[in-house]
């Protein structure tokens, strides 16, 4: 889990870090919805009330940009019929989306949503942030898969790649 120390004298969390924390929380929420079948309103309410910037089970979660978090989670749910085919077409032919690990699927969906909807955020920032999230969960191929798939989607959707 991402957490902040909260010690005296520490620097306040920068807004950019709050977006990163929102992205991580969104991936965790999407994973939770995928595994548990929890609805979007229930998950968003739970995260906003009990996780984002809160202490839970002795762990302090990073302060996150709640509106960024909400937009990713609800946007992925709303646009899943657009997002999943883009991801599927960017994977190897013999690798269906359903075969991906649930966490990896959540990372790719969130990243694809941002590439589609957040034209104000550079592709390089989006791809780098989600590759870092993948590294928090995986050690081997998955961060490279996230990089390659999001890069392909960016090229297809925005006509650009990570620079």
C-alpha cells in the first residue's frame, strides 16, 4: 500500500503526487470491483470515506486528489466498452484480456481511460505513472506490458507515443 510518513517536518504532498496517489487508489478500486463485483458508487464512497488520506488498519494512505480518483473509476466503468477493445487490440493476438491478471487489467483500463479522456495530460506522464504503479505490484514482464500497450494505444488514439 502507498502511504505517507506523516512525520513532523516532512514536506506537504504536492498536487502531482496527489494525482499519482489517486491513480494508485483508482487501480486498487477497479481491482476490488473486478474481483468482488462491487458497484462503482459503493467503492468510490468507501475509498473517499475510509482510504484516501485516511488511516486504515494502522496504515496511512497517501492524500489523493479525490476528484481525479472519481473521474478515473467512474470513467473506466462508463467507457469500458470503448476501453477494453482498445486494450485487446494492443495485446498479442493469442492473449485475450480475460487472461490478464486482474491488477494488470485494472492498470491498463485506468491508463487507457486517461489517454482517451485527459488530453491535458501528456502521454509520457500517463504512461510513466502507470508503469510505476505496475512496478509496485509486479517485478517482471508486467511493467513492460503496461508500457508497450499504453504506448500503442496512445499512438492509435492521439497519434503520439511516449517521448
